[in-house]
C-alpha cells in the first residue's frame, strides 16, 4: 500500500481549492513574459506563497525540458533544524491537484552514495518544497519528484549530486530559494542586484544566507555551472511589494535557468536581431525629438561588455566598446552605439542621410584572462589567430584588437606589432612589465 504525504501548506501558501488553484496556475501561464521558452534541465525559482512568487516560479519551471522523467527539488529547511540532507519515505505527495509520485529508487541511492537521511519530521511541515509541486503537476503530469531538504550542509555535496545525476537527460533540477528578507524595497533591490551579479558571474565565494535562504543550493549549482562552463541566465527578478504595495518590508524573488554554454553564446543564438535593432534604434533616436523606450528581456540586465562597429561602403565608420563588463548589457550596448556613431574621435559624427548606408556589427566580449608568458615568443605561441581578442598594457599605454581584426592582419607577429603601435609603443617594444590578456567574442552582424 502506497504511503501518501498529505499537503502541509494548502490553504496558507496556496489555495486548498483545486478549481481555484488550477485557475491561478492557468493565469500564470497567460502572464508568462518569456519571448522564448528555452529548454533547460535546471532552474532557480522562489518558494513564497503562490500569490507573491507563483508567476515567477511558473516561468522557471515551465522552462524545464518537457521530456524529463524525474525532477530533483533542493530546498532549504525553515521549520526543523538538522544537519545534512533530508529525504522523505513517502511514496507520493498529495496536493489539491492530486498525487505526484516520489522516486524512492533514487532516494535509496542518495542515502547510500551521499549519506542523505530519511527525515519525514523535517519535511512534513516544510513549504519550500510543497509550493513547487502544484506547478510541477500542472506542467508535468507524469513526472516523479525527488524532494531534498537541505539542513546544515556544505554546498559541495549539492554540486556532487547534480554532477552525478546530470548526465542522464531524463533528470531535471529545481533549486528552491527566495532572496533577501524583510528589507525596505530600496535596500532589497540593491542587495538582490548584488546577489544576481554573484549568481550570473559565478563569483559566489562570499555568498551568504542573508542574501538567499536557499544559499546552499544556489552555491552548489553555481559551482556545478562553473566547472562545466555553463551559464545562469536571468528570467526575472521582483519582490513582494509588486503584490502588497508595502515597500517598507519586502521579500525578494529571482529566477534563473541553466544554459549549457556562455551567456554570450545564448544571446547570439536567440537575440541577434534584437541586439542589432537596439543599436540601430539608438542611433536613429538621435535624429527624432521623441524619447525612445526599449523593452528588453531580463538577460540584458546582466552585466556585459560589447563593441559596436559601424561600416559604410565596406569602410570603418566608427567603433567604440567596453573591455570589462561594468554595467548592464542593455546600457553598454546603447552607450557604445551612441559613441560609435557620434563620438569616435577618428570620424565626424554620423549624419541623418547616412543612416540607410550604415552596417552594424556587435561583438559580445568574454571576461579577459591574463596570459602568463616568459618572453614575446612565448606570448605569440599562446595566441590563437581568428579566435582570440588581445589586450596589451604597459603602464598607461593600452590597446585592444577584437578577433575580427585577424581578417585584416592574419600573421601573429604583425598582429601584435600593430597592436603595439595602436597603444603608442614601438613595434619592437618589450619589457618585463609588459602585460597581455586574451578574450573571445560572439560576433553579430
């Protein structure tokens, strides 16, 4: 006979009325803001009451691959204190939408391989798992879940579990977490922006539980992403004030999905036309009197570095960019498009009659990495033509070439010498303090 877990927070964190619950989740689907539903197998979603964060949780869970057979739910413990990971002995979990099966075969494996413990007393009252289940049921009617409650535990174990089960494409993963708690709206926005930056750049060394109640799960996932050169792409961020209109004390919510590649690769794959259109509209807007408002997906709120290049009749007409990501990508693109058109000191500002003759290209830059070399020959041996962009630096002298410059200067020695000249150095210059960095780009034309 099946052992069924009864719902613990139906009627509090979500309605206990099945008809109303179905209608609420249907409305979440109608409100979905995502232009593209990218198939992923891993998401970070919030776990507050569905009235507050359900729409955002739905958008994240709806991005999960519809062919999944199992979904792991990693959630923080709020009610019962314990060490390690807690599993449930129940065979299925009931909500007003019916029963959802729990994969006890995987549970037993988790207990044997990763020292997880069966602890129904900890899981019984917990909301951070249960609020995800009605949404999962509405999207995945035949799925099995593996609820994992996180107590006092190092994030490395979460990373190990994800690494172990991720190669099986039938497995998906939910990291359940809210963001900051009970700050004013202004403070929450600042704090959650820092949290988002850490998640999106992979720099979680100083990530704390004050930033997110599910910090252990988030850090574990970010470490997994870092090891595999995957990226976490922002879906959206908000907080409880959007529903309550109380800005004095809010809870923050964020949603991300895992992309198997770089963020720049994702942007090129799905938003190439949008990126070129932003630059074109930015330049054209200088010649019209009305203010232009650009609506953009949240991934463009993530930090990014770009170069905007203009050509006219196959000749360079302007090129300005950022080497380091110091602002949101949308701001970086708009600023660089304006500057390439109107503030490149090598050219006169673009005129209105030129607009139809301009061609726009955008390079999205990866983070520059320092090159460790002994001498110039060693440096040249480490440079990959047509792939690497190069930055050189000597005191106040600095210059950068994008990978696209290899088309004009295919020889490595000539490429480096030309870059030195651009920096204001002699082509044969070299010293012990000479520094070089390389980066890659996604090129959109």
